[in-house]
C-alpha cells in the first residue's frame, strides 16, 4: 500500500468499489432469477435461456483478458472508469429487447463492458490494502456482488417484475452506475503498479511469460472455469428447479434464492479473511467441499421453511470467488502483471464456465430435468477442491507465520 494514501481515501475507494461491484453483479444475475418471466414473455426455451448466460460469459471472458492486459500497460483508471459508465448505459438494452436475438446481443455487449471492472478493481483494492488485510478488503468489496446480485436481486427483482414487468428492472440499474463511474473518475487515484505509466516514467519490460508459465495462474483459471460453470447452472436453473420440481411459487422461490444470496454475502466476507490465516490452498479444499451442502439441500429439504434457513447459513460458494479470481492470480504474479493474470482467469472462467456449461445445462434440463443440473453443480465444485490441492500457497500472512515457525525450530 502507498504510504501517502490516507485511511480515508482507502475507505472511500472501497465504498465506491463496493457499490460498483454490487451494480455489476445485479445486472449479471438478475436475468437468472426472473428467467421464467423472460422465457414466458419472449417464448424462450431452456436452451435459449442457457445461451443468454453464454452470451454474457463469452463477452466477459474475451473482454477481461484484453482489458486486463491494457490496464497493465496503460493504467487501471483509464480502462476501468469508462467501462463502468458504458456498462450502465448498455444495461437499458436488455430491457428494450423485443426478441431473443436482441436480448442475446445486449448480453454480449454488457459482458464486454462489465468485465474490466470485475477483472481489475478487486486487484486495485488488494494493492491499496495494508499487508495482511488484502484478503479481508477484497472480500468486503466483492461481497457486494453477493449482497446485491444474489440477495437483493431475487427478492426485489421478482417483486418489481410481478408488479411492473421484467423490463423495468434493467432500466433502474443504469442511473446509479453512471453516477458511480463519474465519482471514480473524479476521486480514484492510479495505483502504484501503473502510476509510472501515467507519469511518463521509464517503463519496465512487460514479462508476459511471468503469467503464461505460472502454475498457479493456470490452476486458478481451471478452478475459475469449474466454479463459474457450477454457479451458472445453480443460479440459472436452480430457480426453475424450485418452481417446476419443488412446486414453489415465484415469490417463495425468490426468498429461497435470496437466502442463498445473503449467505453468500456473509461467507464472501468471512472466507477470504480465513484464507489470510489458514492459506488460500487449504481454504479452497475445505470450502470447495462444503459448497455441496446447498444443492443437496435443494433436492432433499422437505419444505421451503427448512430450506430458507439452510440457505442463509450454508451458502458457502461465493466465498471462493475472491480467492480463485483475485487473490491467487494476483499474488502469484505480483501487482504489475495482475491485470493480465486475472483477465486470463476470467477468460477461462467465462468462456468455459460461463459459455460451455450453461448451454450443456440447458440441453440437460430439456432432456433430463433440472435435478440433473444440481448433480453437475456438485461434481464441478468438488473438482475445485481437487485442483486447489495442487496449488502453491500464496497468502502472505500465512506464509510469514509458517516461515517464523520453521525459523524458531
């Protein structure tokens, strides 16, 4: 962290990024929760619903790598701030879509504009954080995605959709996003890793091999693909499973999914903090297996009254996002290459996890029902725990404690 940064600046930056991340994930996740309304209005099939998520995923993946690279070469602020403003304006396009073709195009464009924020901003938080607090602070900023995108979105989004139609939701998202983009333009400072680029200082040689030859970067990218695919299946077809297979009405379904969102919010705050202390690798293995509780409960909980508190308590899955997408890639290559490393991570996560698995999930749902997608989710999340086993530990606080113990022997 830059010693000239005040605590007030760091707190203000984290607050602004908390709001931006929440709006980003609100737009990303909302179609998943109100998918049944969109399907009915536009006459979509399950496969087309999966393709809609795929459109977003492909846009995210390609954009994350390209703009992550340019943020390493040109600076963070010049890449991120326009993206935040553009994604807020483009959000309206989803609400205007008259048919599947325009809806598909709108989600591709939204993915392209949203990805730079998700690929770059959490790493900026880590760089501006005091040593040992990067996991906690990144978890705080990214937890907004769970709070707004997974807790508020299903409850408020469903209520608004029932009252006014699904299109109104996407019109509402744009205005606060534009405001936050302008505030970032005014108040955000360029991080140290790219500050010399803005001042015209001597540029260091860009070591792309430092990313491409790093084992952890690729293992995290594989985990990202497995994790993202699992979440797209769970949140894309989980609401439909609750309505069709479990017989819940849309309002009750929204509370179940909202319970998952609130649980994700809490665990996204807690899990990165835990990983600061027990290590990224151990956390991935332990919590990767704990995530299996949620889909198993979806299938076998006897009633919504039992399922809702389970969702509030045991929705562990989102806590892995900061570790997989931000902490392991960034800590493995250092701040000067983190934009490219995180972009590569999201490329794999979105093209394979956000692109391939939703299509397969839609085909599987059409042929075998929504329960089959819950089993695929569990297999994918178990694989995250397995791949995590092969990672090299990167958590600074954990490594420092381990080194101190070895030195004391």
